[in-house]
C-alpha cells in the first residue's frame, strides 16, 4: 500500500475522548466534555417533527433557509445593532466547527500567520495547519486569563492574515470587555488583517454582564466572520447547526468554500429553528445556566478546589494547587486520578496549550441535570477528607 504523509502528525486521540472513555470505564460522573445531559425543549422537538411531515425534506438553499436567515438577522440587529442582509451576509453551517474551518479556509494561504489566544479551543490550530497556515500564540494566564494587547501588537508581522477571538471563552469562561474590543480595533486599524470571532456561547453570560459581540463594533465587523451555534443555545449539540455572519464581500468567499464542504444544511432543522428563534427563548438562557453554575459552586464548598471566575459558557475551572496531597501532580495526572479515585471526570487545561503549559488547573462542565451536578459535588468533597 502507498504511504501517506500526515498533514497533522501531532494529532492523536483528543483529551475529550480519552477522559470520556475513562469516565465510562470507571463509572465516573462525566463533567469533562461540554454537552448537556438533558434534552431540549419539547416544543422544539414538536417543531422539527412538524417540519419533517410538511414536505420540507429536500435540499435547503446553499446559504440557508430564508426564514431562518431573516430571523437571525433580526435577532442580531435587536441584540447588538449589527445589520446583516439575510440573503447575502448570513450563512447556515453544519455546526460551528464547520463555520470556523470554512472561514479559515477562505482566508488562509500557505505561510500566512494566524494569532490565537491560548488556552485555545482545539479545532482552530488544525484548521490553520491544514490550510498551510502558521499558528501564532498569545498566552492567557491563570487566574485572570486577560489578553495582553501589547503582546498581541508585538506578534503582528507582514504575514499576519487573521486573529481569532473567542468570547465567552472556552475553556477559561472569561469575557472580552468593551475595552478589549476597543484595544483590538486600534490594533487592526489601517491593516489588512481579518478577524474571526467565535461567539457560540453568546447567550450564556452571567451576573448581569453584557456580551460584547463584534457585531456591536462597526470597525471590527467590517473585517470579521462572526460565528454562533444553535447547538449551544438550545441544548441540541447533536444537531450540528450554526451560522456565520460577515459583510457581503467576505461572505462571498466564505460560500465558495462552504458549497464544496457541505453545500447545505439539514432543511427540517432550519425551519424548526426559524419558528423557535422568533419566540426569544434565548433570553432565559443566562439565568438557566447561572443557576447551575451557582449550584455547582455552592455544592462543592469544602472540596479544597479554588474556583476561578466563570463569567460565561457552561464551564468553570478549578485550581488544585492549594491541596497539598495533589499539588505535585500535573493537571493530566490530577484529572486521571480524579476520575479513577473520586469518580468525577474533568479536562486538564494544559490540553488547550500547544506546548502543554500547566498551571495546575482543570475544567468542569456544569451543563448537567441538577442531580448530576449534586452527585459530582458530593464526590469532589472527598478530595479534602
């Protein structure tokens, strides 16, 4: 057989798969991979069942079903003041990962550099490398995980093609602020650098804070692909349906790649989501998940873990550096021990750094039933006993 030269020679089994398999083997409560263990609203299921029986089962338009694109454009205008033409500046995608890959593919040429903030969601770097690009890293550090914009400015070279931001941020659960977006705008002014903004947790923001979407900032929006996810918003991660917003000229290039990757997305889901989106269920999402975050933090008091700020997403990170019995362990060793000995699976944050940078911090997902959250919390309390 002919041999193949891997384009991703360093990519193996992901930490998410590894920890999920270990959780299944040991009977641990899985707070590692980020997905709910509860179902979506029955009303949404009724809407998709209606679509399935209403002759809406053929190819959707390549850019998306018009009623859904219109509903998205109206929502973005209402929430952020951003104006996008539904027919030419909104595209429905097969999940946010596809949207991210498509945006990177239509931008990045061999040798182009793309600036990332790490810890970084794990799909960005492979997409850049598959397109011949070079990832360039700006490091966020515990406990604050705040961007150093002076460092970002210093990383820009004539080969910089794009910057990828993510807010609310996975895995750190922090938010970019207005001052952050203004600093970024100043850096990008008078450059040819594009922006990809991953905003899949846009509606999951806590304690009365505001999500600073790139759509609010015209100077950024004019050079940006903005990506969000129905899977995260409506508890249907298995549907793999999301969308991308971009000015017409950028979206034309996006769709050139999109049409040959997936062409179009599951039509019945789009019709169901169009109807559901108009009812503004997303407005209750922040409080729904804030209650779960607070339940998890309250229930784990006495565990010895030091919880870092969780401003958005459905994650919270904890430091175990203050627990003498475990402080000497790497975060991967601690995550494995926690799964085997305590019965709770989590994700080590070093997995989100290209060089395995380790600050003794692990991430937990609390997008679970209250009974799951409480069960995990009771087990975590055994750490300090």
